């Protein structure tokens, strides 16, 4: 099978013998088969790229493409993209290989609107390797909500832009786990940020810093779980309209440090 397949939807029928290929991914849009598309209203021709590298080689002959995965189909990095002749508008035209993907022949693919944006779209592995760069790329994209699908190892994350939401399945499943002994894991310096249904933990013994550091107003942290913190949450003077609710903080190791500092 080729890396990119173009399929006229007028000839597509789910389960057709000619298109009956193994199931590789299921997402909020429905069942997706490798090289097979379900009908989407208003789209007459659509392409399927197996991975990010294949998509970067494809110059559009159609308005919309489904990338079946970042590295391999079904790895969680699936998303729809729309092609434009304009270069990527971020990272000096290099894109981020998640929200914007440059094409070899010029132009770029731009991610289509989705109910949420899984960090695996930016190549987070969620398997114990370092996902810092992938999650920071997701945060920097300005898209929202950003979805944490499982345990993601990070050192320190960048501050999310204004009005970003970071969410997960639950605070006991979707966990941001730091591998750093010190420093703030998630600084909040822009207003309107919402963190919910996400847990925080550490793979090492913490000796300083906070999991979440509130440095401005109009912020929300709810439905959270934190374990193994030196300091769990810091709230700077002068912040306002800060909502912290429905959280559990357990097994802090701060040795006299406040679990919540304000």
C-alpha cells in the first residue's frame, strides 16, 4: 500500500471488498481505516496519509487530508488537515509538525478544528520517554483544549497562552509526571487558563519548586490529583479570581514547605 491514498468518496462504501483494510484508528470522528475514508459532508475527494512524513511530501490535490498517525497509523496522532499555498506561519516557516506541517513543494497543511487536540498529534509518545517538547509544541500552538491521554513525562512546561484549557480523561489517568527534582512544572502567567481532570506526579524525589504556579489572575485548577510534590501549588500575591476546587494532594515531600503557598 502507498503512503498516501486518494479516494473519491462517490465510489466509497464502508466494507467494500476493494477497500476492506485493517482497522488502525478510532477517534471522535468515527471509525477510520488505513487508506479508507468514511463520508464527510461537503467533501468529494479526500486523502489519507499514513504518517507525518508522508503528509509533508503530499502537495494537495484536495482540500482535506486525514493523517492516520504521527509515526505509524493508529499511534494517537491522527488528525484532519487542510492545505494552503501559504507557508507555515510559526517557527519561521518550519511549522510544528502538529498544527502546521510544511510541504516539500511549498505551502503547508493546517490542522482542522477538532473537539480537543491530543498531544500525540505533536508526537508525544506517552510511554515513559520525554514528552516535554511535544507538549510544549501543543501549548505553543494556541489551540485548545489540549488533551493529555495518559502519563506524560516532562521536565518543565512552558506557560500556556491566554484562554488555554489543558484537560484529560481523569486526574488518575491523565498525568503530567516531572523528571526534574526542582523548578516549577507548569507556570501560569497568562489569564483565562483552565487545568482540569489532570494529575501531577514526579518520577524523582522533589527538592524544590511547585507543580502549578499561579502568577496572574483568572485561572482555574479543578478535578486534580497531586502526589510526591515538594510544593504542590503556589499562588503569587496580587492574583485574583483564582479557582482551585475538587483536588487531592497526597504524599508531599516538602520537608516544611507549604503544600499550597499563597
